[in-house]
């Protein structure tokens, strides 16, 4: 598939091939990547710190901003502590490195993000898959291997099918000793739960065996990653994880931007509330076209159309002709090898979402002829 090359973007539009289109793409769920206060914080950070710390945090590359962002992330998610990593991808490597001394086994949801499996394998854990969203399938494996220490890894929200992980069921099957449930909440943080506090909060869970990994590049609209959870785990990553200790942290201006972004949602749930309303409106708009999607407050809609790939390509092209970019992607874990994956954000205006619905209706009608 041809790779998209974006020439410029706002939180709702892209310029591609010299033409501006209304976009329902990406993971800038709250539009914070373009928020004026976030951009101002990044600009201030550039002036105060330059681009890079040029060293790892445990040598000379730590700043008060990194320390404060860790405290902010822990407070926002109501966990003990947090530790920053360069990306969400490496956050999974760090958590696996922190867990491996006491957890020999990694049980990974079959549709979990690829970074999880790679992280657990690289850390030296024995990796096994359990059936997607099925705690019973994990339970069987837990029983076989409990004496070696078991970490269950799952996405909180699965971006390729929009599903919410059955965290309560997974906690139920997890051993009480040497058992940890790692929730990769890249798509849940800033989106799910009270004021965007994430999937663990959405499901009302509070358990010392839980820990969260996340990106700062989606809901927060910035860049970077973090592991958030109990103090002992964060300490073991800080002391023993090479991926943390031997790499340069998130650039300080970006860490300042992430603090500003988190501050916006920590003090006011308006953006998260708007995202929920837009998610409902988008679901209804698609539903009016006969496209059935999940009923959860997840702003990601994945689906295929009757008529197969040829029809989907026609609809995709027709939408582009109408000035709308609705991604037709090829990515593991979705409902078929190629499928539509639309995202709605807090920045979309109601009339833009209605326009998406009308454009889909007309493209579907045309492609049926
Ligand atoms: C579930 C999940 N985990 C991890 C990552 C990696 O995060 P980052 O892009 O910050 O490396 C992503 C990003 O695509 C993701 O969707």
C-alpha cells in the first residue's frame, strides 16, 4: 500500500498531494498536539533547555521537568509512581526488564500490540499467547506456570478492533504472589475513565498487581512513553532496566509540552467530554449508513464492508474525492487483512462528523451500483 505523506496538518485536517482533506485518522484523540498551551510549553522548553538532554537521565540528562512529569502521570492515574521512557514501545521493554527477575512467564493476548511480545522475548521471559480477550484461556496457562511468576500483558483498548480488555477477569486468574497484569493503555489514557484517567479507572479497578504502560504520543498529543504503577516496580526499572538507564530521555521541550497537555485534562474534563459526545455522534452517523460498530466510548471505529476489498477501495477513493480521508489500512489485529479504521477526536465539529456520515452514505450507494 502507498504510504501517506502528509504535507501539513491541523487536529482535523491533512494536506496531502497539495489538497486539504477532512481527516478521521491518527490518534490525536483530544487534539492536544495542536493545543496553543501545549505548543507554547514546547516553545518555552526549547528556549530554556534546547532540544536534547544529550545524555541519559542517570548520568547528566535528568531535568526537573522529567521528574515533575513522572509525578504528574502518577497523580493523574492515581498510581504510586511513574517512570518515563523514550516511547510507548520502549516502555513495554522497560516493564519487561523490571519484571523478569521475578516473572519468568509472559502471557500475551493474541492481538496485543507487537511491542509487548518483542519486549517480553527480549527480556528473556518465556512468552505464550492466550486467546484474544479470553481470561479463561489465560487461566489454563497460569495454572501450568504459576510457580515461575506470571505476567499477563494486554492492551487496555485494542486499537485494531476497538475492544476493551477484560481486566477484571484477567486479575481474577492472576496468581496473588509473583503475578502482575501489565495494561498497555496507549489508546485508553486520556480517553477512557473519569476525565481520561484510563482503562483501569474506566473499569473501576484498584489492585496492587496492576501496572500501566503508555505512550505520550496519542491522547496527550506529544511524544514519549511511561510505565506507571507500584513504587517497587518503578524502582526496579530505574535500577535495573537498560532501556531506561542507557538511553536519552524524551526531549525536555516535549516533556514540558506533555506536562501542559496533562495539566489541561487534569483540571478540566471538557475535552474528554467532547470526545465522548463526538464518539457517540460518529457511531450514530455510521449506523445511519448501515455500518455497525461497537457501543463503547472508544473513539476508534474499525469495520469492513460487504463486497470485499474492491468495494472498500472504491468507497475510500470516493470519500477522498469528496474531501474526506477515512483510512483503509492493512495492520495486524483487525477484522480482516484490510479494513477501515476511523478515529474521531475532540476537535471535530458536529457538522464535520455529519459530513462524514453523508459522504459515506453517498459513497456506499455509488459503490453498490
Ligand atoms: C498499543 C500500543 N502500544 C505501544 C505503542 C508504541 O507507542 P509509541 O508510538 O509511543 O512508541 C503503540 C503505538 O502505536 C500502541 O498502539
